[in-house]
């Protein structure tokens, strides 16, 4: 008799897919995209290569889905912050904290973005062009900036000027942290960085 | 022979734009045969304005053009008295144009006293606020076919369903965006950098309010031929209570993000869709439709 608490097959498959992505993320971000093969990922998971291809038909497809996954995880976090009833200044602090916390607790998410997505554009040019794979996160940033200008706290400027300032700064710090050149733990920079970002974006 | 319904066309604070628009109605002869105009400033009428100002006559339909300022006088009689007398006896009161509907352009000269017949922008106010007999034909000007439709429905004794702003649903349930020939450019987020071109969407840079404006301009074409957006001019949202806004040739953005998005769609949903659509380059949509130099 079937156990009623048993998960449906589709959910189990999704769970398995997520588990594959988490392993693949770690391997890609530590070993590099090109040096990590599909059989190597399957082996780490204890799966047969044939079964592995039931989940992802190609390495490029896996690469694209990983970026969508990261964008969704970050986008969901940012959405929670956007929905919080606090000032834009406080939201800047919350975003910096959220980003650095993820970099500390799940470094593979940020590392993949920095070292695979941004550094190997040839993989992503076709199906992951422009905003396609990062819209979950970028849309939330757009909403954050839009609210900031409407509330009068932030200066109206080109979106990409603000985006580059904000995310370039955070990404750069995580990159430096990964290179182990920072003199202090990443979280100790949070207050100063949040203040710098807010001061750079705020309406003068 | 069935007696003709009596129409009185009164004017408040107006530029006469709705009268001029109505004179382009292709079936004007039908209107003149079906209705008796007690008074209209340009059309053949039974009475003079002076005779109308005595308030001894009655009409079946009061059409009011222009913003409502109760203190304004016509031949020595205030609009408050004129509209009060004729409106109370009429079965229908039609506000012709956005000034008569919501206050419009002229409301801005004296926001404290000037309103529409039943609304001050979107707030109920004025002599016919919440009156079931009020029909708003907003627009700057209203489309002549919209007045024609309304008069024909009344003549045929058919009910006219209206929205919460008292506009006929048959005419105002649509958006100006519906039927716009630039919709493919809107879908793929291809902007128009100039007025008057056949190509590109006017929503992103040129201030087009088509996706936020209830009007059937691209369904019932102007002069049976065209519309503003079809010829490359942005829709100014002239049928909505907030018309006129400032900087109407510009799309208000916050860090390049449009402040207003299509009606009924969350900004989160719109930005997600727009960001993805904009990621793709469609060479066909980036070229001239008709390139004489090619």
C-alpha cells in the first residue's frame, strides 16, 4: 500500500534536480567550468552518467539552469527586503548583509556568478542573453531603485549606473574575499560599505 | 410620427473642441433628423441662447461641453441655474469631453471652483455627482463616434452600461493600446526615438499612455482612418481623470524604470517580462518598415 506521506514523483525529481544543481555549483565554482565534466558531477553524486542526463541534457543547459536558480534564490531574498516596511537606507544595509551572508554561507552561488557566468560569456550568449537568466534578481533591484527614487531618498539616474555601483561593489568585495586579500572578515565591512553605497546613490 | 427627443447642448469653460469634433460625425444628418436641438452654438436650433437662459423650456438630453464653473454666466444666467434647471428635467446628462467629465484642462485655472459635472478628477463632485443620469464621454476631445453611439442608444431606448467613472463600457472598456499598430514593438521593447515614424513603441521614451488609458481610439479610428499612435504621436491619456499631466511628451522614469506600467499589471510582473523581452534583438523590428535606401 502506498504511503500517503510519500512525495509525488515530480516533487522527488525536482528535489533530486536541486541536489544535482547544488553539487554542480560547488564543483563549477571551485574546480572551474571547463575542467568539471558531466561524468565527474554524476560520480560525485553517486549517479550513473546515463541517469544524470535524464535531468540535464547538456552541460550548457545545466549552466543556464544554475544561473536561473541563483537568480531566483537571490531574487527571493531581495523581494523579502523590498516588501519590508523600512527606509531605503535601511534596505541598503539589509541588501549588503544578505549578499555577504550568502557569500559566507553559500559561497558557490556568488562564486558561480562571478567566476562562471561573468567570465565565460560564450556559454550564455544564446539562451541566457541579457536579462533572461538573471531577471529574478535584476527585477527586484529595479523595484528597489524605483521605490528609492519615488520616495525621494535616491537620486534619479541611469539604471545601469546605479546597478554597477551597487552590485559591482558587492561582487568586487566578495571576489577579494575569495582571493583572501581582505584583512578582515567580510561581515566587518558591511556597515562601511552600506554607508558608502547609500551616500553614492542618495539624493544630494 | 414619434416626437423627436429634445437636446440642449450647453457650454461651460470650453475651447469648443468637442463641438468641432462632433461636427465630424459622419452621420450628423441622422442626428439632426432624430433629435431636435433646442440650442447648439453651431447647429440649427429651435431657440436662441437668450431664450434658453430664461429657463422656461425643458429638454430630454442635456449635453454639457467644457468644465463646470457654477459662477460662470450665459446671457446673465449662471451655469449653476442653467445646469440645475435643464439637468433636473433631462433623462440623460451627457458630459462631452474631459473638461465636462472631470474638470480637465480648464480646472487648472481655478481648481477650487471648477470641476466636471459629476467628478473633480476621479472624486465624485459637482451637480451630478453619483447621478445615474450622468454619462461621461471623456476625451480631449471626445471621439465623434462616441457621442453618436450614445445618442443612438438613447434614441433606440437601449440601456447604456457605464464604468465607475460613468463612461460607457462599450467605448471605454478598451485601452488605447488595443489595436495599436505598434504592439509588436511594445512586446519586444523596441523604442521609437522620434515622433512621426512608422516604427517603434512610444511607451518608453515618448510618454505614450496607451497601455494605461481607457479609450477605443485604436478600435474606432479617428475620421475612420487613423489614431495618434498610428501616426507616431503618443497617446496623452486624455480620457482619464488625471488629464492633463505635465511633460506629456516624456515617459516618467525612475532610474530608467517606467513609473507607471500597463493598467492592472504589477510592476514586478511587468519588469520581469520587459527585461527578458528586451534581451533579444529582433533585426526585423530594428529596421525601417519601408526603407527607400535599401
